């Protein structure tokens, strides 16, 4: 099942198992319409964990229609300073991300993500 | 197919056919964790069209796993004044909404929506 692969991908992120990221993500992908390499994508994720040390991806809704997945992720975390241009500054915030993925040959090659920035603003 | 029902729902919104909304939406629903009546939901949509006269729901991605739907909607429109607390003020903006729906007996009874507010901010 593609959703099983996706759950393994999320477990890989939560474990910060960067060596395994290439098992789930292609060497070249599109992220919100921008071309990224796997290295770019890994650096983006590593930066997220640097800026949010208690970052944890919590799957709340998962819809599968191969080769695509849609997921609603919930975050309850403490960004150290700025996040999405907001001065979160060590406050605990709760927000969701609704995100679509397209898979090719069992690996992600396209991501369309929207993070609920308005929900974070309402908590600051 | 649930996706056919969903496409009819979106056509209903684009036609502002408010008399038919109850064919697609239950009398009581949850919207981003908030309890709404069908009347509340209709009023929210009517207000959106008042504030954004050229509002048009454009389906870009649609994933179906009954009883749930996930959709990425694209908007290219001209909010007259404020939108999501931003002073859009008649500027043409392009943004997406990633949204999940749960259906019961063929009608929507739960919506989880995230609008890409950061994308709009970047255009102002």
C-alpha cells in the first residue's frame, strides 16, 4: 500500500534518519512548484528541525489514491525564534499542514503543501 | 463516484446556486473543528462572494478515498478590500487551498481547510 510507504516516510522524518530519505524521495522533485534536489529537500528538513527542535509529524488524516497521497499533519511544537516569518520566539504552537504528494516508482516526486499560518498567528 | 458528487458541489458554489447547497452539505457540519449549520456555511460562502466578486473554485488535484475527498483548489481573484486579515484592496492574487472533506450519506459533514495565506502575502 502506498499509505504504508508514506507512513514509513513520516517515521523516517521523525527519526531524522537522513541517510534513508532517498528511499522515499526522488533525486529531483517539485516542491510547491519549485524544482528541488533530494539534497535541497533534506537540507530544508534539517533546517526545520534546527529551528524547531521538538518538531514531530503527526498524521491526522491520510487519503490514498495511487499514485497520490493527501495528508493532514498536525504539529504541536516550539519554534525557537522565527517560523514562516512570524516571531514565535519559543512559544508552543499547534497548527496543521494539508499536503499532497505524487509518487513515481514508489518515491515522492511532487509535493503541494499548505501550512496553516493563520492558525499560528492567532496563537501569538 | 464521490468525486462526481464533489464536482457537482463545486459547480454549485461557482454558480452561487445557494438553494441547492443542501444537496451536498448536511444541516450540521464541522468546519475546521467548529460546529456550523448549513445556514452558517451558506452565509460564509455568500460573504466570500460579496468580498470577492470574481471568486471561482478551480479544482487542481482531487483525491478520493470514500467517504473522504482531498482537493487542491486554485483561486485567481480580486478581493475588494481585506481577505484573511490582509489588505488585498482590489489587487489580483493567485493562491491555493488544500482541503479535506468527510462525507456521510453522500453529503459533506466535515471540512478541514488550509488556505495559503503566505502565498497571498508574498504578492502584496
